[in-house]
C-alpha cells in the first residue's frame, strides 16, 4: 500500500508512526537538509535520540554478538526502511545505502504531534 503524499491514508500513517524506531528515523529524515541521507547518518541520528536498540532477549531469532548501533542498523535496513519504501514515503537505495524522503504533510504533522505531546 502506498501513501498519497497530499492526503495520506489515516490507517497507513498511523501504522508507520507506531514503531519508535521508524518514528525516530522519520523525524531525522524530515529534519535533514540534504536530499539524500546515508544509512550510517540515519543510524547515528536515531541512536542519538536515546531509543534503545534491540537486546538479545528482545529479538525472536538469536542475535549474534554485536554493538547496539549494529543492531539498530540491521533493524532499520531489514525492517523499517523497506516498510517506509513500500509505502512510498522514502526511496531507499540498498546498493548506495541512501534514503530520500518524500514530503508527506499528514505524516509530518502526526510525527510532530507525537514528539511534542506524547513523548
């Protein structure tokens, strides 16, 4: 399901902002001045918000010993960025590991509301 960038589907927008990692990634992309953000910059930006990457006991499959940032990078790369790409909120180039955000007013308003009023 893709998102209409002018109006947005309420259900899809709510689904996209439900997860804290995805919400923090979206906020970083919304705030970014660059047209394209590299995955490493996004990982750094999300990590600086204080969200705690998965620990071994939080994940279903066994997690190989790795740093919290490595786990966050894998989580974004394999789960959250593909979901945002599928919704057409971002364009994620896996080869270059760059992300381009597509301005989505309803999504931006909801992320701003959650950040200011609920967190």
